[in-house]
């Protein structure tokens, strides 16, 4: 059984009416939705139980993604506590370019692990660090 109810994939425009909403019944759907992200046409995927329990995966270009989560009304960014660099990356999320510190940027394998854990269990995997926003 899945924790999340829906996967929301960004449509061709940044307008909500273009978003593609799919009922989530299998983990493979989460993987496939994230793998479709290209950082240009598809820059955001939302894994959603309700408005207070969701995860947003953003980006996709150059294998750079960011992960934001809202759980029980609290907001978090996934972060790498071992990243001491002060680099920033421009990552497009929901068709808007933002600067993110390198400690919040991850490759697809790491993002998939986190997203699948959230979709199935409804918790933030403790394998990664979560910064409160």
C-alpha cells in the first residue's frame, strides 16, 4: 500500500490546469515520473497525500535535482551535510530558475531513493539530512 495518493507531473506550461495528475498505486510510477524530468519541459514532480504531506522533486537538467518536503505542516529541504563547498547551481523548478546551494543538489539515484521511501512509507528517509525551512 502506498502512502501518497497522487503523482502530479508538471504540464507543458506552468499553469496548474496543464498538470498531469495520476493516482499512485505502484512505486514504479514514482520512478517513471521522476525519470521523465528533463529540466526544461518537465521540471517538477509532486508526490502528494494532501496539502500538508507532500514531496516536490525539481530540476532534472545535467542530473541535478532538489527535493522539498512538507510533512505534518513542516517544511524541509533534503541536504548533504558533508558538502562544505559554497557553490550554487541554477536549477529550474516549475519552469522558474532558482539558485540552490550545492548541498541541496543531488543526482537521480539519490532522489529516487528518497522519493520512493516517502511515497511508500510517508516519512523522510533518515539516510539523508533534512534541513528545516
